[in-house]
C-alpha cells in the first residue's frame, strides 16, 4: 500500500512542479538556517573534555582588602601567586596545576626562518595528565622540573610541523627568547573548545604552541598575557608579581569523587580562615568550587549573538512551516473531487489520510535533504567568518540525526492539518458538485 | 469596493485564511525586530573614536630577550620613525583604540571611598593627544617636565604632586561632575590625588567589556613608555601615505634593532573594521533573514492566490457574465489580500512587541521604537500587494464564457 501511496504522491507532486518546488524550498531554507545556527550553538556550548570534565574543578578564593567589599559578591576569577603556590604545594587534590598565558619569541635554528612570536602556556607539571592531553612524541615534564626551573618545553603538533617537518623532535633544542630549551614532548592535535582553562585569552582561541614550566617562565621573565586584577599595593611591575597583591593565575584541580570535592571545599574554607587568622586575608572567607561546565556557565562563554541567531532561525523555520501548511492545505482541498472518488470507491478515511501524509512526508524528506545541503553550505559560510570560533563549525553525527528528525517532524507536522482537513470530505457532495 | 462578499468568501476558507494571517503576522514581527537590531548594529559601528582614524597606523614590535637601555632604544626608534618622509608624528603607547587590549583602573573622587566611582582606561605615552589627533577642547596638554617614565611610576609608590596631572574626555568629566567644569578638579588613582588639567572631546577606550556606555571613560596620563614595557608604535601620516609609511616603519624598526620581531602593521581603519566585524556579520545575517522571510511570505501568497483563483474560475466567470469588469475582479483579489495583510500586521505588531520584551530581558536591548511599526506594516502591505498582483491579473483575465462551460 505504501508503494501505491508513494506513486500517487509523486504523480501529484509532478503535476504541479512550481508549487512542489516552493514547498520543498521553504522547508529546506527553514531547516538549513535552523541547523546551521543550532550546530554552531551545539559546538560552542559543548563539553571541551568529554568524560573528564566532571572531575575538573576551578577553586576561587577572596584575598582582596576591604576596599570595594560587598557582601555576597563573587571572589576574583583568578588567584595570586602566593595563594596559587600554597594550594599547589598542599596537594589536597588528585591533580592540580597553576598556570597563566603568554607569548614568546621563537628563534628557529633554520637561517631561512625569521623569529616569530607564539602563544605560550606557563604551567606546572600536572597540566598534561590532569587534562588528558594527548602526546604524539615524548611526554610532559615532571614536578622536579618545576622545582628546578628546568629549561624544558612541550610544543604543539602544529609548531612541530612548522619547525621540524613533523618529525620526532624530542631531545632537540629550541631557542626561546634567547634561552635554549630542550623539547621533551610534542602534543597530538588538541583543541578543547571552549579554551576552558583560561578564558582571558579568548573563549574559543586555538590552544598554545608552546608549554613551559611556570617557574621557568618567571625565572626568564617571559612575557605574560591575560588579565590581572590588583588591589592595595598592586603589582609594582611585571618582575615582582610573586609578591604582588594581584590575581593573575588560573588554578585547576582534579577531584575524582564528589566526596573529595566536598572535602576540597572544606579545605578552601579552612585555608581562607587560616589566612585570615594570619592577617593575609581580611575579608570574610568567600570560596567557590565550580566544576568545569559550571565555570563555563558562570562566565557565559557562549556569545549572546549565537543564541540570538538560533532564535531567529527557528522563527524563520516557523514561518516556512506555516507557509508550507497553507500551500499544502490549499492543494489537498483542491483535490476534493479526486479524494471523493477514492472514498466513494471504498477507501476508508484512514487510508486517504495515510495517502496524504505520505505525500507530505515526501515533501519533508526532500526538504530535509535539501536543508541538510543548505546547512553544510551555511556552516561553510560560518567558517569563512572572522570570529575565533569560526573554524569549529562542523556538523557531527548527532547534529546530522537531529537535522533529519527535525525535517521529518516538521513536514509531518505541516502535513497533519491539511491531510486531516482534506480527508473530512463528504464523498457524495464532492461527486455531485461536478 | 464592498468587502462583505470578501468576508463571506473568507469565512468559507477559514483555515487557509488564518494561515496566511499567521504567516504575515510572524514575518511582520520578526522583520520589525530584525530591522531594529540591524539599526542597532549599524549605529554601534559608527561609534566615534575621537582620533584621526584615516591618518593613523600602528606598528607592533617586540624585543627578544632582555634589552638593556630600553629608554635609549625607544628614543632612537622614535627618531628613526619621525625621519620617515610623510610621518607627521610618532610615539610609543601602552594601548590603541579598538585593539581589545586595555589598561584600566578604578578611580575615586574621595580617597576614603570604599567603592571606586567607576573604572576608566589609561592612555600612557608621549604626546598621545597630538599623535592620535584627539581634540583638546579646554585646559592644556602636558608640559615636557610633567612626564615620568613608566618604570619610575611603578616603582615609586607615590607620584610627585607636580607630575600628578591628567587629561580626561568630555564624557568622563560630565559623568564625574555633571554640569561642572572638570578643570582643576581632583580624581584619586589608588593613593594618588591627580589634578585634571585638560579636556579632550573624545578618546575611545580600546576594549568595551564594560559596555558601550563606558566607551569614553578615558584618562590620559603623562607617562613615558619604553620598549621594555610597551610594543605599540603609533604613527600619523596623510591617508595616501599610510601603506608606504607602514612598510618603512617596519623596516626602520628592524634596522634600528634586528633582535626583535615586528608583530603587526595595521592602519587604524583596518583595526576598527576588525573590531566591529561581528556586528557587521550579524547585521548582514539579519538582513539576509529579513529578505528570505519576505520572499518566502511573498511566494506563499502567490501560491495560495493562484490556488484561490483556479478554484474560483467558475465564480469569476459568473461575475464577469453578470457585468463585473476586469477591474472589479482585480480589485476583489487585491482587497482580499489587503484585508488579510492588515489583520496579520495588527497581530504582528503585538507579537513584535512581545519579542522585543523577550529580547530586552535576555540581551540588554532597548525598547523597540514605535517608528519601526509603520515601517513593518508598509513593507508587508507592499509585499502582499505585489505578490497577489500576478494571480489577481490572471483572475481578471478569466473570460465570462467560463460561466457557461462545465468544468
């Protein structure tokens, strides 16, 4: 029976090509726009480290003086050197890393290459195991290298391709800011989106090309990027940040169970009280321990424009659907005589309804496929945009499925009302009127 | 034209008529809001900077390794840059408009205040006002002896009183002391009491994270930068000379000290374009969606109109046979469309207002000005009339003889 209905549907669609094209186009445009924007939103609000993010937490403390104090306010978004080092050395979490961003001049050994600047991350050793960073060659450095301010460096795959043609460069020397570093590891492709561990350097920026121990970066006075908030005495210059009353570092911990997270929260509170007793902190203890996704929420990393675009696209889809419902209704009602004949010859109301739904579904399927092609085109256009998340806009399997379900649901929804209305025909009346 | 017969016909096509109304209402609501949003973005892109945008270029250069004698290095660099033919001014600054990288500080009007009054940006560098081409509207520019080196300021916990002077923008003055002249007034930066000596028309802050309303909260301080703590060289030249000057400046800086990297050479116009690129893209996208919506709606009206005409061929034939003119038939369909469009527009206005309330709650947008409503209405009436014209003309062309034939 389905074959027969399909045959009838195709005949009917062929009879009025312009109208069919119009309905298919309307659904395709609506689906294409919706899926493009939804995919961008999906990519941008995704989990940067699936399977790991639930165990990663971002502790916050409030070391500021009473200037500007408001009860219930948020603690600063970063930590100072002293607090960061204290928390790092306490080792109360399963893993912990203290870090900040920067940019360093790379001086290639090849005479043919001019020196260039590369984004860098200055961090402690746990960064790599804590975030499950994949390595192509070698590995990260150890805690001893942190202590020794060792001149070791981990580079990204991209930088390794640029400098060493993709070959295993571990053990080789890389000149950075007039100092010789030993390459200990080369990362595999790794681009968590959002750039969750430091949102100051761009929420969706590419990850850094160079990773250097934090202590080494301070020893060599490598230049620092990102935001810094000061109070009281302030910084007194880039060279004295260790003693500065400024927050400028990010501190991440991994806590493998909720119980450990609760214990860590207690520890932060206890630490704040202790610091207050010592006179270093003056505000009442104010601590936070967001998990990774919570931290992204707090910072509202997904641009407002992207959400606005999704609303806009779904509004557009709604108009396209209403349009299609109208056209389909007009078309089905016009076929009253034909349907009347079918009913008179014994087709049940049910059968006529099914027949019309098959026709609606066919349009939906065609619209869905065209819509999918349009969303591929749309995403390609998004990737041409200059924003730093542009390169991330790709359709994944989940969104592909959503597209098809949306197309099918939309067209069946669009077909439901017209089909129901049309199968209400009274056969006798339709036959008589001619 | 009598509209009663039209209404009675529409009553027999209730659902279809309702769908047309709904489509027009939705389109009207979305288009009104989208046009409003486009207007907002275009207005934002016109934001005044207060500097001579067509004449400025920025060259960013960073040293490799430790550089002894950064002050001497800086003076040599600037001397080399000023010698480039066509350069009318050159300086080294800590920040440049539209670069999204800024130095800010909370300022107070009373040192005992617990909360800072507001957060303003701070421009450092020699002759910032002259080089950027900001317009001094009251008071004076800094004198040579008022300048201090940035490193000195940072190390000293207190600025000597004779150096504690600042120029501010007119907007910041109006914000801090409404209705009064800011000249001679004091602001507090940390512990330092700083006297306002000059007022500039405008100088935009480099990053607008605090919202567009804070765009002109700017301080200019007599602080000299050097290659150790700043990397942004700003040069001023005639618009036609900029490309050449930029290339020459890169070469001159490299020649003066080969042990550094030239990071970026851009005109301020380029930098401004990049700063507003998201707004431009969004405005383009909104415009595209508006056009697509209007086209889809128009095509929908054409499609439905064609159906109705085909369905009513007999009826039209009978009317023509009974004496109705072609114009009567044409007007019938045009009036029908006008009626549907009007109901749709009225509903659409209410919906547009609702959408605007939602956007205001979620995206910090202002209220939709009433002027957008008639614009949306006229647009949809026009689209409706244009779309129905084809089918209506076809209806008018139906010959009276149709009445006598059985279909």
